[in-house]
């Protein structure tokens, strides 16, 4: 049995966090069904989003933002 703190917090048991892959910063949601409340792990970002996240901060081109913008807006 767990107790709710004065801040409305409870600790999710470690074996449940491990089973569901809940780590710090994982988003969860609560679903109400009648008198029951279920804790669910929110879906992770779509694969397309993860592709861009891996590339963040990896650019090696020595161009200014203005030069890059000029290339993307050229009428080729």
C-alpha cells in the first residue's frame, strides 16, 4: 500500500517502472474508468521526430544563418 503526500505525489514501485520503461522525464497520463484510475505511459515521439533529434547540433558547415537561408530560398 502507498500513501499520497501532501503534494499529491506517490512513488511508482521500481518493478513497475522497469516493466513499463518509465524513466525520469517520461510522460504519463491518468485514465478514469468508473471508480478506478489507471496510470499509463504516454506514447513516445514518432520515429520521424527522433530522426531529427539525433541530428540536432551535428552541423559542420561553416556558414552563417543568412547564407544558409539564401541557399534555401534561391530560385534554382
